[in-house]
């Protein structure tokens, strides 16, 4: 019933920017931590950015200063703004949101379907 739908991926030249969106829908009682992960070909999935309920954020060291993460709780949406993109950012990006579907439930993590980001000239 809970689904996360991602959008915003695509092909971009080095130095360009993209904004990824991840919108949750369904039986949502509350949300806590939201995050973005990525998986490049032949590599393990890695955490790119996190944002908690208070708006505190954490970033992968290699993207600090270039990426930003934000959330719109009214829209059940998390965003990832990616600037000054490099070839190394080419990957499938996945959003992850911790969601409780009813009161007094600890909730669980839900994943988006993934969106492809290709950085190439």
C-alpha cells in the first residue's frame, strides 16, 4: 500500500545539475528519516544523504558542498539537489523513507524504484 515513486533522473553533462524527487503515498501515519542511496555499476550501494525529522542532514564526503537534501512533509516528499555533477556520480539512485502506517507502530523502511543518473559528455 505504501509506495515511493522517484523522478528526476536522466542524462546530464559533467558540471550540470539534477533534482531528484521521491514521493510517498498510501497508508502513511508518520515519517522519520529520509535518505538517498546510489549504486553504480559493479559497486555496492552507498548512502549519499540523510535528513531527519528535525532537518539535520548527513552527506557522503565526496558530495559535500555539491549536493543538498530537503523534505516537504506536507507532500510526503524528499528531494536530492545535485550540482556540479561528475562522472563518478553515474548510478541508480534510490530513495528510502522510514514510515509508520499506524499509531504506535515503529514503522519500517520503504524504498523507491530507483532512477538512473548518467553523467557523461
